[in-house]
């Protein structure tokens, strides 16, 4: 089995749900080499509650160290930070994750990002803090001058002097904001370069294994569902391939996808093959043994929402008519 972690290929347009844990592509203080890691993923149990627009995922991993005593960093992919365009990452995001090692819940200060991504992370969080402060000060200026913001973005006020005072304060505030950094192309380029190298903005945490020690790691979190272009379809994708970074194969992997407000008749694709459907529990199940995971083993469920699908059909029809009309005009 490959000892080096196989990187992910991401698309900025579509947000996959990456749920597996994997060795972080970092050597910890020079004492850990991935090629010598002898920690095996003995079992992997994934329970996902799937809703039309979201998923709640609980993962349990039993890890066994057949080598010498070692401390490693374990990573967990985090979608929102990777997809700034499709989900805002904020300072409270770690609270959405619950990570347990042998029943001990990790505190937020025990969860970090890989060293390669630290500067990008800090740059992003600095801009996030600046924008948050800017909004708070803007709201305070409006409130202090008795100005009300309407839903359409317009504002109302009682006295002209309040309006003038507010504009003066806002001009000064805007000058301050313009002097501060933004999320610009430089940050995006740095992010893209790290992505190409295979360094991803995971959450990472340290775990110590004694020789022959077994540990249970649990991760629970919620994420939005994947969405196809134009909301034509939605999907859930769980990457089993990340397990290839551990020592030997995965002895046992069980995956349970429980459908809630998803109609089975509107499921268009399920992969890989070999699953069973428990109709009484409305659950799709895979029971895998002695698995050396590749992309072909990744779990994928594609389905559609009837209302969204109908909107998509109307959109395609209007686009077709528009193109036909444009071509006719060109021929006149």
C-alpha cells in the first residue's frame, strides 16, 4: 500500500464533502516519516444523516500502532476554508466540529492548521477580523445618529444633521478600511500554489501512540450538500481514498447513509456498487473488508430536488429561446 498521502483534486465550482481522516503531509519535529508509519486503520464506521440541503456526519476510526512509540499529526479536511467562494469561514468554525480521542474531547486550542497553510490562514483571519470590526463600527455610526437601514439598502433619518454627522464618520471609517488588507489575488495565488503542492488547509491535531497501542478517534460535524450547476442536482461525496495513507489496508469499513427528506425515487446515481438498501430504515449501506481504497471506492450519492430541477428546466428552456432569438436577429 502507498505510504504517502494521496492528495485531493478540488474544484472551486463544486463543494465535495470530504470526511475521512488521514495522516497530515507534515513530518512532526523530524521524528516521523510517512514511509515508516506503522499505524493501521483497523476499522472505519461512517454514519451520515442526509437531508436535501445538508448532511450530519459521524465518523469513528479504530487505529492500531504496530510500530514504535510515536506522536503524529492527524488531519481532517475542512470544506469552508477551502471554498471561500461558497462558504464563509469564520472564527467560530471549529465549534462546528467535535473531535474525540479515546473519549477525550479536543479543545479548540488543540486544533490547528498545517504549518504550510498557517500564513494563508492568518491572512484570511486578519481580513475576517477587519471586516467584522468595520461592520460593527458602521452599525454603531448608524445607531448613534438615529439612521435606520431598510431591507432594500436605503436608509431613513429624522434630522438632516444626523445624516451629515453619519456621512462624516463613515467617510473616516471607509478611509481606515481602504488602508487595511483585503482578500486579493495574492492570497488566492498563494492558496492555489499550496493546493498544487498537496498542502491542504485541514484541521490538524496531535495524537501519541505507544507501541502496539489502539486508539479510537471520533469526528462529528455538519456540512452543506454538494450542488451541481444551476442547482440541477445535489450530492453527497465521502472520500474513502484518504485511508490509503495509513499502514497496510483498512481491515473493515462500514458506511451508512440514512435518507431523511430525500425521495429514493429521485436518486440518480449511487456508487460504488456492492451496496444494499434497507428500505425499512431508508438507509444505503456498504460493508467493505480488507480495503486498499482508491478513487473507485469513494462514496457518491447524486439526487435532485423536484422544485430545483423544474427551475433548471425552465432556465435551460429560456436560454435556448434566447439564443434562438439572438441568432434570428443576427440573420436579419
